[in-house]
C-alpha cells in the first residue's frame, strides 16, 4: 500500500429505522446513508438491515471502500436522484466473502475479493454488501484491500476509456487531463505501458509525482494554457469536464479522438468536424478487474496515493472530494 495518510476520527454513530427495509430484530450493519438529498451533513452514520445473498449473489464483508467523484453528485441529487431512502452510497470496495447464495460455484466463504457495483446499484459505504457474483474478482494476496478498493472503479474506467474506447496504440501521443486523480493516474501508467507518449495537466505540486508514474510532459494549468503548450495529439482523455473538455478538441491532430468521463452521460459536441468525441461505456465485469490484477502483477501499474478516512467521517471525505484538490484516491477503511 503506497502513500497512505489517515484523515478524520470516528464520530458518534446514529441509528436509523427509516425506510420499509427495516425489520425489527433483524441483524444490522453499520453504514453511511442519506435520508434525503443535500450537503455533506446529510450523510448519516448508523445501522441498517444486514444484507442477504439472493440467488447468484454473495455477501461481502467490506474492508475498504473507495470515494468517487460521482458519490457527492448522487448525494446532492445532481446525478441519479433517489426516491427510496435510506440510500447507501459507494460504488467500489474490497473485502472477504462471508455468505454465498444459491447458484454460486466460483466463490467460497473466506475468499478475498474486490468489485465495482453493478450499474444502478450502490451500497459500498457499509460493513457488508450483497452483490452479483459474476462481477466480482478475486483479490491477489499481494494487493491490500485498501489498494484494491482504490483501483477498482478508477482502473475499470481508465481501461475502458484508454484501451476499449480510444484504442490507444504504441507510438501515439495522448493528453490526459487532470493527471493527479485516481482515474487519470491509472490512465497515465496504462498509456505508458501501451507505448504512447503521455502528456498530462496538473498543478505544480503534482508534477514530480506524475513524472514518477510515467508522464513525459506535465503542463501546469495554473501557469500555462494547455492549448498553447500542447498540439498534435492523437488522443485526449478528459477527467475534468466543463470548459477544459471543450477546449481539449484544440490539441488534437486531424482524425484524433477524445474520450470524456466528466461531461455527463453524452460526449460533448466537438468544436471541429475532423475529430471524434466519445463517451466510454463503463460497464461492470470480471475480465476488466482481472486485467487490473494482471497489470499490477506485471509492474505496469502501481496503486495511487491514498488518503484514508474512517467510515464515520464520510462528510469530511465528501468535502475533500467535492473540492477536487487532492492527489490519488480517498478511501474508507471499514475494518
């Protein structure tokens, strides 16, 4: 586990019996949930019913869960507004199988696993989760639960964007926007492993870190206009969105392509007609997670820097995430 710091301290737990899922006397787990959309103060640390494995599912005792940029957007209702509460956030995690449902043959109790929740499902901000066995992958002993959680959705997103969507090739040049983030830092290493020339944008404080993981050129977005410092790219991978996304088309050579993950469900309309604008389709499957394991095992990818929070300090983690001025990944240490 690399570059780990620990933030926050446990706060008093509250209990909730909101929602129809509560059953008196049923075993409970500690979880972070919301009972309405709003600011970080709406994140409650309390107890909810113990999950049960249905057919084709397993229950995982979560050891670590990742914080993703999408999480605070779900909390506020900006993305995927919810109608059923209490609602548990969290999309990726690492832990140990504690129960196996009917029809599951490839996992046993005690297996160490990591996963990204299926599209439309969340629930990783908790001590346990029930999840489809088909989208789980076994965690290698060489990878800690914290690092596996930190790389699950970030690695999956980077793989789908760089390999499947942009189809980056050796000898090409790619600009990765927002290089210090978890998805972008994975993408930088992946692009370098493929054999591309890698340019990225970041504040000056992160330049040494990004060169250390493979960036050939780092542009300080506070001091330089990247459209003047960079040109002739075959590909762009944008993790920032907003004005940065639209301006990214300017650095592409004719026939270039750009992939966007921070501009909503649709790729932005390009400002020129000789380039492609693409939105990666980040599904959930075991092969991509096993690809992460293989890349880490081969030494091509190293885990990002991690800042740890106790699960009870979800509000503090969300404030850091929403401010977007941090390096690597924010992760909850659950056990």
